[in-house]
């Protein structure tokens, strides 16, 4: 297990010598002491990235791609170890880290390995006598700041497109969950990424994260995290007018029409909110149900929620693990009181499980709360296994509720009516919409939101625009045409 900063191709301690314990949320025991980067360490990493940039950005794109493909293979070869490390550090059940997080991480590096030599420019049809072409160039040194909810996967979402495009990276994982990003850095060194191309520096958000956003030699900052910190990133980035990409919070609407297939709704909605203990920006955290099917749906949804097996993330039969930290667990539970204060009714859960074996961990039962759409619990991102339920009587009312928060990241709808499905999808104020499913993601499909959910997109060809900048080149190709505008 690597626990030091990865700078210029080597693992090194922080210049200050500072470390911080990373804990296992199952029992709050210490896993390891991890070096914490300060501003001087970020400077070292930026210098290493600057030194590596000319060679890396001029390397044949296919060769950059080949390294990403090799990394994907190395991730698969080390899948068990990576899954275990991620489960230990985050609390994700091992069945999820094995079946989802690790394969998706490899798939993302592989997709962008293939993408590296597919980024083309264009020729623009301008006036006769001139050739105008556009190339896409890397942005330069890219700063990346990621949260703790899917640290392994987000390392790939952030790094893979940036590297495919020819940028060099200085990345800060969350202080709570640095281990899997450091493991990826180790694999990168093994498969032959040149020193300095990637630097991974665990550190505190308000120190290392803030400095990455401020740094005068970093040309772009890509951030995934809360809306509140996203606003700070924008302010900090203004000094050198960096490019900013923000993947922020969400309050996913999950709309169930009266003609929906309720079997599918129950399963899909449970996955939508309880997978990863609800710690997902795209969690289906608001169940919005037509009044005619609400009683039947709720009865089945509550039964499923109560049957979910909570336990040690390393037990392969565990379906829901602990939240990632004690502080966050307390925050999630505080929303149960907030719900009650505004007249909300707890239909299921609302507390830590009564199991002695889980007493030291950060566990919360799957929680279902009936609440008004305007209540705080239906407006603010709880980021836990906590779903609000409200009802509607018309399609217009369903849309008004679904669009009635400041967020606009992911939303789902369930209906057998094709016309309604497409009409509502079009009217939802949301970067992503799932019809008769929820929380599908792919490296090929644009991911991101609108409003308080941020701007810019990850994944697919869209993200390559984020990590490149266009250059327009004019060539005078006809000696008979004066190279100036006639007077
Ligand atoms: P944040 O508190 O915003 O932290 C995210 C990252 O920002 C962490 O690495 C954090 O460092 C760092 N940070 C904190 N203060 C900073 C500052 N002043 N300047 C620069 N960086 C700073 O979010 P979180 O609680 O870890 O993660 C949950 C949030 O992320 C939720 O709102 C969730 O919706 C959002 N999220 C969004 C998406 C997408 S793709 N839209 C995906 C996942 C999560 P430390 O933790 O080390 O302090």
C-alpha cells in the first residue's frame, strides 16, 4: 500500500513531514498514516508536470493511448487488491467494488486509451484563397480535485481524458480516501508513464485543493465535489483565469407515473438511492409518485429497503456498508430531525442499525421519509441512504416538483407511454435523464449537470473538448489573392 505523495514518478514524504490517518469506516480503526501535501509540495508537482509536458504533449497520440490501455490491463490484473483497498477505505461493499468500481475504472482508462488518436480537428470553409483549419491542443497542466464517494472510479474519470488529450496532471484525492488513487499512480509508474506526467497528492481541501485552484501555472482545474466548494474553486481560479470544470451536487428526481412497471420501479429505485449508501451525486434521492400507485409502490419499496443486508464491506454477502466517515454519518442522521421538524414522517430506517457488530462503524439504515417537495430534506443534498417521497396527480405537477430544486444533475422517470417518456425527458431540467432505469453511466456517454450541479461534461467526446483548446490556423494558399483586405 502506498501512503506517500506521488511526485515526478516517485513516492515521497510531504516536505513538512505531516501525515493524517485514513480510517476504515466499518470500525473507525486506522488503516494507515498518509502524507499530507502542503503548498510547497504542490509547487514541486507542478514543476515536475511542467518539465514533462513538452515531451508528453508531443508524443504520438497512439503511444499515449497505448499507455492508458496498458494501465487498464494492469488494473484488471490487480482487480482483487484494488477492490479490497477501495472497500477498506470507503466502506463500499466488496461485491460492488469488484463488480462495478474496478471494472468501470479499467473501462474508463481503456475507452480513453482508444480515444487518444481519435481527436480530430477540422477544415473550415472560409473564402477562396485561404485554408483555415482548426486543431485541438492540450490545455497544459491540469489540476484535479476529487471527493471521497467513488475515489477509484473518479481517478479514472478525471485522469484518463486529460492524459489522452496530452495534458499533465496534478491530482488531489479526498483526505478521507487517498489509497486507491495512490495505487493507480503506482500502476502508472509500473506500466511506464513518464515521470511528472501524473502527480497524486493527498492533502487537505482548504490547503492543497485551494492552492491547486489558485496556482498560476495550472491552466485548468477539474473539480468534483459539493456546490459550496465548487463556488470557492471558481473564486480561487480567477487569478490566472483558469478553465474550470465543475461536477457538483444533485437531488435526483425519480418520477413514477401511474402506468409504470412497479417491479422494475422498486428494484431500480432501490439501486438508485441505496447503492453506495446513497453517497452518489446522481442518487435517486426524491421519489415522486403518482397518487394512484403510491400506496402499493411504497409498501413494496419499504419491504425491499428493510431486507437490504447491512454489514462489513469485506463480507461478500453485504449489500450496504457504512457511510465513509463518522462526521458524514452524523450529518446524514441530522436530516432525520430536520425532516421531523418540518412535519416529515419517517416510514423506514432513520437511525443506525441495532447490531452490536456494527456499533463502532458509520452505519445508517436505509431511510425513507414522506416529505413535502419544499421541505429542506427534499431540497438539500443529504448524500446518504435517505430518500424522500411525495405524490402528484398530474404530469404538470410531477414536472414542477422534479424541476423544483436548484440542482439539475440526474433524473429518472418510469412509464410505459413512449410519448410521455420523451416529452417529460425533454422538459426535465437535468444533465442526464434515465427512462425506465436509473443511474446508468458509461465512459462514452456525457456526464454532468446544470444549475447548482455545475458545468462542463465528463466522458465521451464531450470531455475531450474540456481538456483541449481549439487553435484556428489561416493559410494564404493563392498567390493572386492579396494577403490583406483591399482598401
Ligand atoms: P467536498 O467537501 O466539496 O470535497 C470535494 C473535494 O474538494 C475534496 O477533495 C476536498 O478535500 C476538496 N476541497 C475541500 N475544500 C476545498 C477548497 N476550499 N478548495 C479546493 N478543494 C477543496 O465534497 P465531498 O463532501 O467530499 O463530496 C461530496 C459532494 O461531491 C456531494 O455534493 C456530491 O454530490 C458531489 N459529487 C458530485 C459528483 C458529480 S460527478 N457531479 C460526483 C460525486 C460527488 P478534502 O476532502 O480533503 O478536504
